[in-house]
């Protein structure tokens, strides 16, 4: 990872987010035109197995080393129905609005994210840029799948993340180790990072899956989603969607990024599986808009004095990429473009997200 010689050339905020929205609108039009009517997606199997996923993100794919610079998340979802009794009973208290749930999934995740200013080669504080910060966390996941009365698949994702912000997040050690390994200049300003603060975040998101098949194997789908995050690390309201097209599209709800509200799901039913239909390739484009109430990595510590910047209340993301299904393995790459997150940020940010998943 190295600092760029020139600013990253990206579309302006007037062109970035609306471009993605136009792409999604075009995808919906293609879905409607691809068949006499918008075909409902095949029902997601109600007896899915275990899922192990790894997400690794870094901005080195665009040759920058700034702001959100590294993220890692590992998640594991148990087989359908293998849910602790307490969690299942708690979820019974949450009404399922406008759809009928027919499967529950429970899991765990662990992750780390790190943030830096654009200039990591100075020991001085940089009050005009975002502060150094790290987030080390673990979490519990509860997913509920079902269908609307019309047969449209629905996924609800509930999660709680618990962790630590500050030196105990080990972000300084992780970035220094990677730079030493790659022979890059060491980051020098971590002494100005956010102070120690326990973190908690509650997350919820609902997604829908609309599909149209052109041939026996080729299909397109649209996945709108919306949700929120509440906590001292991130409080935000989010809405977005994804358009996919390809061969042998899976019945899941698309690739996620590290800070997505939904944990990557999927799996296959136990017993005999037609693996010829588990070989596929597809491309996608998606957008997400966020109304940000609080972001500790911009606003600074909640109850201690720390470096901070004036955040933007509304940010947008454009995501594009591809995925390949090889039997039990799913591999994917997402390129993310994000509008400025604070008032004096001179340019957009971008990073790459590599996804790997194994289903059992």
C-alpha cells in the first residue's frame, strides 16, 4: 500500500450515486422486458446447511492508503434450525411483517477494520483529516427467511456486534506488520488514534429477491434492501439494491461487504445435490445510500476528547463486481466507490473486496 502520486479520479457526487440508481432502474426494466411478466424467484430451500465466509478488503487495488484502508470479517452460519432456544424465542417476539417466515439460521462473526488519514508518513496530528482508528469485534447473527404471499423470497438479518475501539483493536500492529512485510513505509501517526472505547452495534436489514429467467440457465434478478444500525460505533439508516445477471444464479441475496448490515448467507440442502447447477458465473452492480447519525471514526470518541472531523450526513456507494460458483465454493470480487464522508475530504474513496465462501 502506498500513497498515490495523484488524486484518485472518480465521478463527482452528482454522477456517482445517480449512475448506480440508473443502472438498477435499467435492470428492473430488463427484468420486466425479459419475460411476459416479472417471474417470481424460485423458493429458497428451507433446509440449508452450514456456511463459512471470509471477506478481505483493502484500498491497495486502487493504489491508495487512506481513510478506510483495511477490513477483514470471518463468519460462520449453522444449519437451518440449529438455533439456540433463547434466540429463537426472542425472535418470536419480533413480528414478521408482510411475509411468512419458514427458516431460521444462527451464526457468529469476528472482524477488524482500520482507518487512517491520507498522510501516514508524518508523526504530527492532522486535524483536517480523519483520525487513525481501529475496530476489533465479534458478533452474533440471526437470520429469518421466508416468502411474501406472492412468493417473493425475503431475508431478514439481525445482528449484534461487540468489540473495542482504540489501541486494543490492534489496528496499529496489523498495519505496521503488513507494511513491514511488503517493504512499504511504516505508518507514523498511530499515537493520535481514537481512545479506548467499548463498542456495541445492533443491526437489522430486510432484502427481497425478484428474478426473471430468459433461458433454463441464464437469469437476472433484482435485490432491493433496507435497514439500520444503532450503536456508539455506527448509527445510520441505509437503503440500496443490487442487479445481477449471469449463468446459474444462486438463490442467495448477493455478495456483501465488511460493513454491510447483512452477513453473507446461503448453503445447500443436505442430501443429493445437482452440482451441475452449482457451477455458475455472474456480474452485478449495486448502490447504497446512508443517512449517518453517528460514526465514531469521524465524530471521535463518544465520552472522551479525541480527534474528529465534520462528517457528511448523506453518503453513497456504487458497487460493481463478479462472482464464480464452483460447486461448494463461491468466489467473488467487489469494487466499491464511496462519496466523501467528511466536509474537507478532497476526493472520493475506493477499495476492493474479495469474498470466499464454502457451503456444507
